[in-house]
C-alpha cells in the first residue's frame, strides 16, 4: 500500500492558504483553491468598479444640476415680473438692478432675452441663441421649462417660460429665456465625483487586503486537515473526526472516511486471504512434497504409479483450495451496485445444473431439477450468482455417497407486505446429513462437519464452499442457510433472495381527463 501521507498532502498543497496567492503549482498547471476563490471575488469587484464610476458620474451631474436649475428658475421669474401687458401690448421694464443680478455670476456667463412667439427679440442679449421654432415651445402659462444649446462652443443650459395675458391672443404672448454656461455645474460634479471616487482608491486596496486575510483564515481548516493526514501513521486508517469543522468540509471528510473504510476492508480481506492461504496450503503442499520424495525413493513401477496418483490427488485438492480462496477473496471485495442486472434465477439454475450432470454421473448420483414453471427475476451479479449455485451443487455432490440423490429447485414465496416477496433457491440431497448444532458452524471458514472429518465420506472439500455462498448471498441482500433434510437423511441448502418486481408504468389518462387536459 502506498504511503497515505503522500497523496492527500500533495493534493491539498494546491489549496494551502500559505501559498501567498500563487495561482499555479507545479508543471500540471492546476489552479490553487486560494487563487480560484480570490479571482472569483476580485474579478466582479474590478468589473463593478468602472460601472460604479459611471453611475457616480451620472448622479453627480444630476445632483450638481439641480441647484443651478433652481437658480435659473429664479432668474426667469425675476425677468417675468418686470413684464406687463398694457392695452394688449407688452411692456418690459427691466431696471439696471435686475440686470445686475443676472450679471453677478463670476464663473459662468448668464444671458437673457424676451422674444415673441414669432422669434422677434424685444429685449436682451443677442448672443443667446434663438429656439429653432419659438412657436412650438410647449408649456403652460408661467410654467418654467428647460432646453440645452451651445454658445461659442460652450454648452448652455436655458430656462424659459411663456409670458402672457389671458385677455391677449396667444400669438402675441412672449417667451422669457435665461441661459447659463455649465462651468459651476462641472466643478460641483467633479467635486462630488472626487469625494466618492478618491476614498475608493483607499477602500478597494484595503478590501483586497482584508479579503486576502479573510481567505487565509477561512482556509485554515484545510491546513488543519492536511496536518492531521500528514501526522497519521502509515497503518492508521481510522476515520477522521468531523466535529468542530466547517459544514462545507464535512462532506469531504465523510467521503474521505468512507474511502478509508473501503481501503480498510480491502486490507482486511487481503490480510485474511494471506493468512488463510498460508494456513491451508501448508498441509497439501507438505503432503505433496512427501509423495514426491516417496516416489523418488521407489524403484517398483507399481509403487511409483501409486505415488503419482496420490500426487495427482494432492494437486487437485490444492488447486481446488486455491480456487476457492481466490473466489472468497473476490466475493469479499465486491462493492457497489453498478453492475447489478435483472437475472432469471430459474433459467440460471437450470443452466448450472445441466453443467454438473456428467460430474453426477461419474459419482453415480441422480441429479434432478425442479422447474419453477415461470421466470424468477432477481437483481444481481450473474457471475457471482453462477458461482453461488456451483458451490451449492459442488457441496451437495461432494458429500453425497454413490447412488444418492441431489435435487435443485426454484420457488417463490409471497410475502404479506409490499416488496416482501422472495425467490428461494434450494439444493436438497440425501447425503451424510448434518447435525442441527452444526447448521451455522459450517458457514465458518475451513469448518468441516464431524461426519466428514470422521471419514463417513471421502471428500476433497476445503471448508470454503458454504462461506463463499454466504458472502455472495450478502452481496445480493439474500440469506443463506443449511438445515437437515426433513424427509430423509441429508441436507437442504437454501438461499432466499428479494424477488424483483419491474416498476409499474403510469396508467394512460382516461378520455375524459385527457379532454380536460
């Protein structure tokens, strides 16, 4: 097994806070978690900053324009109050004091004029541009409106109001306009923008530093996890405690603990296999060695032939033992249900039984099969189900004397509740039988019944067939049992599987409901 420190430590190193913000590690071009989070936090900030500047510029101009628009309103009202209609004719009396108020601005230039609806200037500054079509200017009597224009290449803000008398025809009403350049507005808007933007040059770098520090502190649990993994001994596969860890790290720790549990289980299987193999192979190999030495010392051809026959038997036993050890180790190591398929257990039992017919004939045993009469579906691994059946048949034929009988059958057991139906596979024989107290012991590894060890039958069994059956049954949520034959001497081996029911398809809607839909 590889050093468990190596992989987690190297993988976590890419996410270590003390990386100092380096975004790429090694030659693989992998991004660090720290740099990835920092990018996702700062990239939107760098995008939003120009947008905020544009929005600030817009609102700063709007705010700066408001007080000066109000001032223009007052100027229009000042001029409007100096206009009267006498006998239907306009009279403009604009004293020097009123003109001085309009000219008092030291930054911007202020212009005014009073014109007719036909565009004739009555009084005012000729520099102030005329409206394109004075007759089309809209607005209620006395209501102040605004328009924008230019004068000498400078932008100009113009406030205007329609002045008239209800007793006078509308085409003889007057238009009062006061215009002002935008220098004060620009200065105020720039001050507002500067007061908002300049602090951001301090706040944003400070925010970056705080984000950097916050990420470093927030990723400390990853450093803690790395240190815990690095500090563990190589043979320590115990779960990592997930108490007092961030909620986001718990799924990672749980997944890691689940992986370590699988590794532990596989190691236990390997350790048990090595121990079992070392223990069980010692005897047949020693016997094989003794037979070889005996054959080497013999000069009699008949005795040599007999020794070679014993060697052949020993090799068969050792081969059978190794095959069963390997099958048991593989069955214990199977995890997950990705390869589960629906299997007709009745058909599979029939196929397996047909493969053992010649072995049964060699031993003069009557091998029978009782068909269920219908498919019996279970979800399982076809390879392992075949292995299970072969071990049951091998076990029954091995411990049934000549002229005996072995019957395999498939039947259904209907349960009372939903999902409780069972598929029961049975292999019945009239062989040496079993004592009730040994019914569970025979599922332990290398246990052999006293009827076998006492020499009632000559068996090459290794005591692994039924443990393999139980391991495979556990893979399929099934239960395996071995009981005395109730009708005669012998045993009945049974494995009960959950019966598979295909999912029901939804019923088609009735014509009435379909019409409503």
